């Protein structure tokens, strides 16, 4: 049945969902990589599609930007549509100078300035980590293709335009976070809470230290 934010029916989504932030990126991924694609939801223009990749069913859907938007869609996909694993495919800003634009980070954990996961743990710190099986499979698949992904922690921020500007990133850099983005901690928190699987693969679109960036 439809939810307040997803106009789909049971069985419309595959057990695995790829989630970029931008619904038009979801449309691009579906049309470029999947076979037998059909649109399964478009409410609020948050597009979702289901098709097959090499014979395996897979869905792709936008999440919007930030923790609240991502968490709404992740919760509804897990709770109402039989989804078992969500893989975020998004962008990030590099916090370490040796990470070039275009580098792919597989997020082995996520810190955050949000209270979203502390609320899950009674006010205590919450270890926001991915499913290890998905993490290992992603690394092994990348290596088999001759790619060199970077594995490490990212920081999920509630701010895109932080009131402290670039000064806010210095403690994160010193703490060893590879990059900053806006959704991973929410995804990992929701998945852990529900006993589901999650992983995030984020591409460096902005180099915060050097100022290099991709176009929009």
C-alpha cells in the first residue's frame, strides 16, 4: 500500500534499493544501467524505479537532501515495501588533501553533528556502521574491476552552509574523517535499528581543502 511519501504497491520495490539524493540521478541510473525499467513512484517528484541488472531485480530511488528526508524514505522502504538493503550512491566533500575529485569512498562508519542516532541510544554515542557483508562485497568487487576505492569514515552534517564556515571542518579533518556529506549516518542508524543492511558509496565532488570541484 502507498505511504504518505511513496506512491507504490507491495512488490513494486526490489529487495535492494540504490539511493542517490537527486531523483533525476535515480532516473539516469535506472535508464542507463537497468533493463525492463518501470517507474514505481513519483509522488512529490521523488522518482523511484524498478528493473533488473544482469537478471537480478534492483530498484533505484531518490532520497532528497539531508537526514530528515533520507530517514523518511529509508524507514518507509524498510517497513512497508519489503526492502532488505539500501545502498546510498551519492556525493561528498573531501576533508583530506590527498583525496582527489572523483575518488570513491566506501563509508565504513559515519559520525554526525545531528542528534538523530543519539536518540536511538538513549542519549549515548551510537556506532553508525554499515553491514560488513555489503562492505566486503563492495571492496572485493571494486578490486576485481581494477578500481581502488578508499575505505573509511565520513561525517554526516546537518549543515551545508555551516555558520562557522570552513573553520568547522578543521576538527573533522584532524579526527580523521575522510569527507563530509548529509545522509550516511541516518541510513546506517535506520538499518541497524531495523535489522536491515546498508552501505554508502560516495564520490568526491568537492575538494574542501584545495577548492577543486565538479560542476553541478
